[in-house]
C-alpha cells in the first residue's frame, strides 16, 4: 500500500498534463483484438481505438508505436477513447496548410469523380479538384457542355497521378481545393514568353466542338476556330479533325492564357489561284449553298464562294430568296464585281443571259474540283 502512495505522490509531483479532447499523442500497441486496439499512453494512462477509427489498410502489431487523437480523454471505465483516423487527419490539415503557404507542388491521385470535378484524399483529408482548375491537357472539351460526356472524360483521370497546388485550405470549413492549372502556370508563362504571332507550333487535338478544335501545345491551350480550319467553308469541324490528331498550326493571336491557331494558314490560299478563272461580266455556273433573307451564297469552285444580293435576283422587289432558290441547285449568274483584296465576288441572277451557244465559264480543272465537292 505504501508503494501505491509513493506512486501517487510521484504522479502528483510530476508535470504530466491530463489528456485533452482533440490532442494528438503517441503510444504503444499492447493488445490487438478484432474490433479494438488497446494503446499504452505511458504516464497518461491507456486508451482504446475502435476498429472504425483505425483506418483502411492498417495492419497493427503489439509493440508498434502509433499516433492517435483523443476523442474522449476519460471514459467511465477510466480509459481514453482514441482515433487513428482523426490523428492522421489533424496532422494532415497542418501539413496541407504548410504546403499551401509554401506554394508547393504535390502529386495527388483522384479516387473518384463527379460532374464538377475530381475527388481526392491526401494526408487523411478529403479534397476536390474542380473541372475549371484542370490543366489544358486534361480539361474535358465537349460540345454543348454535355455533363455525361464530361463525367466520362473525368473518370479517365481516376487513379492517375496529377501535379497540383493547394488552392484553398480551411480546417474550420472542412474545405480543401486543388488546382492543376496553378501547378503548371509558371512553366506555361515561361513557354508563352518564347512564342510569337506567326510561329508554327505542334500540338495534339484534345477536343472538337461546334465552333472549332482545342489543341494542347506542350501544356498550353490553343484554339483553332472553325474559320481557321480550312480555306474551304467548314460546316462541321469533326469532318476535318478528331481527338488525338497531331497537328501543325500557325499562331494568329496570343491571349492571356490561350493561343489562337490557324490550320489553313499553313498552306497557300487556293482562292487567290481559283478566282483567276473568273472575270467581271462573265456568265458563270454555280451551286447554291446558303439562302438568307438578304441573298444567296453560291459556290463557284471548291474555295470560291460568291453572293447574289436579293436586289440582283429579280426585277420584282418583293422576291423571296427561299422561293426562288433551292439548296444545292445549279444556276447561271453574271459576275458583277470581283474584290480580290476582301475576297468578295458579287453575282447577278437577273442579268445572266441564257447561253445556249455560250456555256457558263468554267475551266476543266475548276469543274472537276467542283464535281468532287458536289
């Protein structure tokens, strides 16, 4: 009994502090059972970690030192209720805060995805990588913001290592946001400084949409607008490009974080050569490709398109272009004007004379090319 008194006196005289809720401490495993693990906390007593608080994939052995967080410092039975998962998470928040403040780049591996982005768990803390924070090479480019297609592309990034920066971290709000775009920004800006309008670059098509195609140029996002895909009139970019295609394109503009690219400027403008086949006052044959309230567009050759203004269709001022023309029909027109500088040709239907003895002016080469288009 005297020995116990002496021990009490020793404990009372020591500076050992009582356990506090949320405190992170270390201890040695003394017993491993199916649903619980007992831990020796030294002078601070003993505690138990229930199976649900151990964490997945943790194989524990007697004598092993572990870090735990205090859930309840003193249960009625006299022991402390502990958690390994919370200890990891608490330390994880501290480490993530340090990473954020140091602006470090780290590797993460998403474990799941939803339509808004990727789900991540690191240092015992769950976080989120929004779609908007993905780098150019991983951003899901789809037409019409199809959510199912976006989700399908995001699922391809699950279990894939991504380099990111911590964009926002708050233990209080239980918020952890990552950004892949910020992780590559320094490298991207350095590459931007080396590029100039007129440069030819190589890239890989990452998305084809209604108004053009996105291209990954060594980590920089580029856009080939539909008007810059071909010298021919392009109705559907998908007929010219597909995801995965390797392309060479010319830089026509450099925006804040994107390149505007041109595929068609990698070759000579065929319009300038083909337009030589036509002269003012010629009667030519063409195919109607578009009908609008103000006129109709007529294709004279694969790369040459002209306009018949509504005022040049008939002497009847109330004429309706949609009743006068049908798409893809062929008619004869008179060339009123050729503006080479602005790539415009004006035609007239009403001034085109029937030509039984004189065929509409087309060269054999132009006719052959147009038949291919038709």
